């Protein structure tokens, strides 16, 4: 009888999940239609109900799209993350909300005082942000779906530049830096302009990031080349990580429209985590997903880089299924998609999960090699619910160094 009850409960859960998936699909399509109509007239952006509105806000949540954060938001997030508000985070949320509203942004938070849905206040900027994140969902008449973010990754060619007299190369290169996750720092732009104006055929600029784990330091060197016809290209950048043990890990990342890692993804790779990519399968000539991580156990190759350990589509990694089986708890169903996306980027994500009949807060890292999540408690100690424990290079050496508190910047 007990087994039969369990089977009925399981079937009921599956039916409920199917119903929920169907509802989500309807809401997704409705949202797409609303945004397509409002693209040219954002003042007419009206949501039929709160569910659709919340879905939209969740999809443009800048906490989950950290590469689109501007410098002002980054500084505010870092500032308020470093303030001790004791056991309650409501004061932190209220002050942070007032601060971001002064620069044109807002966000929501619930009873758990967890910030969510950081977004521009202006509706036009909201639509533009959505288009940057999901370019395939908002198309002009006759336009093909494409990754508009990648349109700023070495799209310019001498032919294009010769036929487009209004092509602003400097602004293009600045936008390229933004989409690659290097931000819009004034000093970075000034260094770029100096390199553009110089007589040198090659130049490089330096960048850094505050996103590394505690004890780690990340620096970037961006390598530019000039052509005889006046083109300027960012062909690659070097990422150099110095970890908490004083070890230096250096990798060169190629920049191309077909395959490029953002600055944050490069950092995640150097810190030992896997990142989901898309590549063109030479046999089928179609784009396919795969997970990659750097193999630190082998010597560097002839190009001075660590080789990638790749887990292709046929390896059977399904992040959604892994999350489903890991007993994660979501305050709202729509939070699941953002968590999955952030995990696939190689981020350390703040989560809630069931353990010993209790719901606890902790951290999660996707481990594609073993098709599971590495779970940690709030003190950064590994929860041994997903074995085996081996498989992550940095985790074997200094496990706690791979996890940091996400606080306001959940996916950053």
C-alpha cells in the first residue's frame, strides 16, 4: 500500500509538473508577443497580469546577467555587500534600493530579503535589455534570429568598413568590451582610444575584475591588431589568475564571432569550474552545446595554453534534470530557469535545498563531469549528498576557495 501511495504521488507530481510546464510555455509565448509589439512603442508596454510582468522582470534580472552591469551598479553592489546588517537583510535591501533608484534602476525583494529582478526603471531600457539577453525573441520583419551580443565580437571586416561610411570603429570596440564582460570603465576606454590613435600596428590594454573568489586575483591583457585598411581587431585576451596559494594560472582566449568566452567565463574556467558553450560541429555544420573546463592535470600545449576537457552533447548533461534531482527549493517556479542559466555559466550560485528534512541555504556549483551539483552549506563546507567528491581540480586543493557569498549579486 505504501509503495502504491508513493507511485500515485509520483504520478501526481509528474502531472503537476506537466501542467506547470504548459502554463510556463503559454506565458513565455504571451510575453514574446507583448514585447514584439512594444519594441517600436515602449510606452505601450502593458502586461495583462502580474505573472507575465514578473516573468519579464525575472528574465531581465541584471543579477543573473552580470556582464551587462555598468560600473555604477557594480560599485553599489560591492559597497552594500560589505556592510554588516546583522541577522536581518531588510535594511540592506531598503538602502540598496534607494541607492539604485537614484541612478535609474530598481529591484524587488520578498519576505526572505533576497534581492531579485534588478532592472532599469525606464521601459525602453527594459526592452533593450531583454533584446540584448534574448535577441532571438524580438525580431524585425524578415530578420533572422541571431545573437546580437556576438554582433559586437569581431563582426567588422574591411569590406563592411569600406561600404559603411558611418561606421564608428571606436564606439564599436567599446561596445565589444561591454559584451565581453569587461565593462564600460572610463580608464579602459581611454586606454583603448590611446591605442587606436597610436602609430603601432599592435597594442594591448590592461583590465582587472573584482569578481574573483576571496584570496584570488584576476588580470586581463587585451591584444589588438591593426590592418592596412584601417581595421582594428581584438583577436585575443590573456587572463592571469593568482590564487590564494600564490599559484599563477594563465590562459589565452581567442575572440571571434563563432566562439568567445566572456571575462567572467574565463575567470570561472581558471578557478576550476565548467562553462557551457556552443560550437559548430564540423560533421553536421550545426551548433551544438557542450561543457568545457580547463585540464590543469596535463602540461600546457604548444601554444602555451591548458587543454580543454570537453563534455559533448552525447555525454548526456542536462542541467535542468540535475537541478531537479538535487532537491533544490525555489520560492517561485520562475527562479529555477535563472538558477540553471547561472550554473551553466560556471557561477557559484546561492540556493536553498532539502537536507535531513530541513530546507537550508547554501551554495551550488554545477559539476558536468559527474552530472551533479556540488552543494555547500552557508559556511562553505561541502554537503556530501552528491558523490563522488573528486573531479574538480581546485576543489581537491582548496575546496572552500572555490565558493563565495553571493549576497546581492546572486549570479555574479
